[in-house]
C-alpha cells in the first residue's frame, strides 16, 4: 500500500487558477482529509489524483510509482487503481447490488467464480451481505452509499478517494456512516483521501487534515493540532476556534 505525494500541482480552468502549486504527502494507511469551503479546489485535487484531470504542472506519485509528471508521464485513470466514491453515489439503478459491486471486476475480466467470491466478501465487509439481490431503489441512502464503497473496494485499490460521500445523508445517518467508515478503513487499512467542507466531520475521524482555501493549503496537521494551534486566521475561523 503506497503513500501519496503531490508536488507542485497547479490547475487552471479558462485561465482561472484553481490550484496553486499544491504539495502534499499522505502517509501509508492514513485517513487524510482535504477540508475547505466550497469551490476551494478539493474535488479538482482528488480528480487529479485519480487521473480524471491533468494538472498544468507538477507531479503525483503513489509510493515510488510516478503516475503523473507534467509533459512526461500521465497514467490512465484505469491503471492508477484508485477506488473512488463521489457525493452522488452513482451506482447503476438497473443493476442489482451484487452486479454493481462486481462491475469493476467484470471490466477487468475476473473469472466469474472469483468475482462472486469477492463480491460476497466486500458486501459482508460493508454489512450488506443480505442485500446482494436487492436493487438500489430498495435501499436507504446510507445503504446505497455503502454499495458505492463496496464497489470502490472490490478490486482492492491502492488508494481510496472519497469526495463528500456523506453529504446527501441526514444528520443521524451521516454520524453512523462516519463511525462505520472509520471501522472499515481500520480493517482494510487502505490509504484514504477524504474530501469534505464540514469541519466537524474532518475533526471527527481524520488522522491528518489539510485545510484549503482558494486552491492553496493553509495548514496540515492532526485534528488536535489544527484545532488547538491553527496556523492562521483563515484556519482558526474555518475550524471554529475563532468563533
Ligand atoms: P471544491 O470541491 O472544493 O468545492 P472544485 O475543485 O470543485 O472545488 O472547484 C474549484 C474551482 O474550480 C471552482 O471555482 C469551480 O467552479 C472550478 N471548476 C472545477 N471544475 C471545473 C471545470 N471542469 N471547468 C471549469 N471550472 C471548474
Ligand atoms: Mg467538490
């Protein structure tokens, strides 16, 4: 399982720079959260890691493996082996839970017996073993979100990238999902980059947090460091200590 290194990543859309020379290191096995207000560049960072955007400069490495080096290397998203879950879970409505989860394995031409075994395994992991034959519309929002998580884990990813995965859930379900993610992540141990604009969410379960604003990282630290010793006024205001 690799660590993740971003070095000097910049990205502009229509001449507006949304990421300014961003550098970050995510350690092997940790939950690393990108925290910042809407529009600050969190999703753009995550998409760059997944290979869905090519940055205008800089490099990205998974451990020793360079997956992006501007002008030299740009590994295709399907060869980066990231498990990605977005805010809208985007599971297929016309496929059963088992077929949704098995889809990435089918794409990789995993033999049927192995595929079925792995689908059972990850559905048990997200506690949906009894719902393999259900269809998405028969599930609650929280269960659908877990199907998306199971699908992201089906082909064991090198990195798990989670973009505001709980923001569509009601408060109670969101709380339960956070606790559940923490347990799941500890079991699987996969290096995870989690994106949120919600400071309580970030503080509640991250190993470390990068506080972002306007495409720049203001501070990187543990929840305690960020909360107790904010490096600047923006961070103090955003994590609530200045309120
Ligand atoms: P966040 O996830 O923190 O809310 P984003 O990374 O989605 O922020 O967006 C950062 C900025 O880049 C925003 O101002 C957004 O409007 C802009 N942006 C994102 N994607 C595109 C795109 N494909 N084309 C043009 N502008 C974009
Ligand atoms: Mg976003």
